[in-house]
C-alpha cells in the first residue's frame, strides 16, 4: 500500500534513514527487547486466561477420570460410545454436504457476477449481500427457514396448494440433516462468494490472451491455467466452510432443538446438565472438536500458502 | 468476448431466490398474526413486551462493553507490533485466529469448567461472557486495525510525534487513532452485529441477551419471533451498510466472517 508522503514527511523519512542505525539497533538489544515484549503483556494475559487455559483444561480433563487420575478411557469412549460416534458422524456429514454444496454454488455465483458478463451493479450488490448473509446466522436464521419451509411456511403452503397434498401426513419433515443443510447453506455459500471474488479478480487477462494466442480454447484455458491456479483457493475455501459448519451451534439448536444430534449440541447439553454422566467424556468430546478444527485450519493455511503463489 | 450469459443469469437468479425467499417468507409469516388479514400486529405485540427491552438492552450493554474491551486490547497491541515488535506479528495473528479453531460452544464449555469453581470463580460475573465476545471479535477487530495501520506510515508518524515532544497518550489519541478511525469503526460495527446476534455464550452462561430471548419466545409463540428475526436481520444489514459507507474510498474493506 502506498504511504502518503508529503514534502514534510519525506524530509523526516530522510532523517530517519540517516538515523536508522541508531534507531534500529536499540530495540534489538536484549534488555530493550524484553521491555518491548512487555507491551504485549495485556494481550497475552487475556489470551492465556480466556483462550489457552480453558483449552488446556479441556485437554487435561479429557485424560482424567472422576477421581482425577490419569486415564485414556474418555478418549477410547469417543470411538466406542454409540451416541458420540453418531454425533460426530452427523456433524461431519452436514459439514461435508454444506462445504461441498456451498462451495460449488458459491463458486458458480462468484463466477457468474465476475466473469459471466452480468452488469457491474449486480456484482457489488451480491458482494454486499454476501457480507450480510455470511454474518446472518443463529436463531433468526433458523426462524426464517421455519417460516419458509416449516409446517406453516410459505413454500410448504404453496406446494400443498399447487399439488393439493398434505406434506405432514406424508411424513415429510424438514427437521433432519438435509433440512438443516439447506439452512446452513444460507451462510455457507455467501462466504464462498466473498473468498472467491477476489481470487477470480486476480486471474489476469494476459493469461487468457496468452492461451488464445497459442491457439487454446476455453476448455484449455480452464483445464490448464485457471483451474490449477484457483484450485488451492477453492479447496481452502471449502475447508473453511467445513469448519464453519462444524462449529455451528445456535442455528441447529434453534432450528430443531436437540432432534439433530450434532457434536456441538451434545456439548451444549453436557454443559446444561451432565447428560453423558461423565464429565471427563464431555471434555474429550470438546477436545475432539478442537482437534478436527485444528486440522481444518492447518489444511486451510497450507492451501492458502499455495494459493498466494499466483494470486495475491 | 460476448457470449450468451444465460447460464450466468440463471445462477444469479437462483442465488437471489435463495437469498430473498426466506426473508420474504419471514416477512409474510410475521404479518399473519390476525386471522385472515395481513397486519403488523406481531410487531406491535413484540415491541410491547418488556422482556424484549430487557433482553435487547442487555445485548446493547454487552456489545458496548465488548467493543470497549476489544478496542483497548487490540489497538495498542496492533500498534505496538507495528512500531516495536514486527517479529511478534505471527504469534499475535495466530492468537487472533484461535476462535476459528475453538468453536464458541467449546470455549464456553472450557470457561465454565475452568472458572465455575475454585480457585477463581468468575461465572457469577459477566466477565466470561464479555471475554468470550471479545475472543469472537478478535479476528475481525485485529484484521481491521492491522490493515488500517499498514496503510499509514506508522514509524514516521510516531517518530515525528516523538521528536516534537509528544507523549504516548498524545501519540495514540491525536496521531494514530484519527488515522485508523475507519479501520476501527468497521471492526466496531462488525463486532456489534456479532454480539447482537450471538446466542451460544449468553444462553449457556445464563445471561439475558436478544438472541436468547428470541429463542425463548420462539419455543412458545408464533409470528412475533419472525417479526424480531427481521429486526435482527435489519441490524446485521445496517451494520454492513455502515461498514461499506465509512469504508468508501478506502480499499480492502471486505469482511469474511465465520463461527456461528
């Protein structure tokens, strides 16, 4: 980014350059360095108290039995207790569905407004709306979808009137993993749009022209140029979407109560009352989430690094 | 290269239907409180409930406290990293991204288990609640402020102020803050939108909040929850518009959020 250097600033910059040695040697001296780190003390104190200690306590208590003795039992239970396996399976499934589905649709939408030749005004409109929708989640989102496709929802009533059927009598329900996926998509694909838009903007026109000059077709361009460049961004964004859905709690809870047995909902229930009848198991459950989220972040960061090779 | 962009239009329209249908349905639903006619009865009822004002007011208070703490924590830290400790940047950035690794419900779990009993009992105070909200706001606040600081020549400004005899208080309030006002404000508005819609911390830590109230009445009544859902959407929408409006003319105002 360009710095606004007026005449006055410029002279100062020169002075600074001249004094560079004096100014920059000092902070690197050990004593002064130590004082500099002291300036970050409040921030790190906060992080330790409200991020690291709670995480550490979850980690430690995952390996403790009721009496506080060391045990692997809780971790083993994660892979053997049926309710927990189901919860993880459910959470992973919905995250996968909405990450892939939201990723594909979000990509197509970003492509449509940026490279599809649509009027420019639609593009800024979509980006604004994506900013809003990706932040619009939780209880109000769940209620909006109940009003849309719930028993008395607008879409439900329309379908019932048009086809003259009663969806409820047919045993049709939206309060399952597929219904919840539709709800999650509302914040998932706008997030994809927000991530893909700058990446698509970063595709240089020269690359396409070079391809065309060499006799390449549209298919060649996508197969050999655009897709390989975009792929790390696309995959990275999908991983982010995956984590986004995996950690969601409020939307699912407000939408279906505890009907859909997600890991987050199980943890919430464990907080409100020891539903697993084993505090250590609750901690192990939470630890499992942290591990999976960490893996997604590692995946995201490494793909991000690859993506920035061509796009910045 | 003018190709038929029918497919692009189709995808766009599909997206718009997906965006607006739930909003329209919610609006239509909220108007149906009186049998047979459309009316704003649900809104009248919703705004008459003292519980709404109590919980909405509480959320406003939490938002204000969160914003205050977040600014006090992030601005000096980001400034210090830019001015004295560039090598601390990766560590600080890592910490600000932690909320993406630890979901809100897991953090709440940890906070309750850690501060719900001796030696340090905090769960009787709103401290864990505000701390949780500050953690949620960290990625957005830090990224905003960091981008703001990057756009100005922080070294030159600080050294100029120092050489003119300014103290640290003057430098922060008179030199740095006015220069990163827009960056701070976009962080503030996003934090406001997040806290006003946040449900997990408030409900599990047991504090009144707008989203908690919304969920409560949603379990008991119809129509009014939908009316208030639209109010909530309006808050998010207006905060995003404010961010765009104050950020006009500056680059890189896009916000990517996560963690619901």
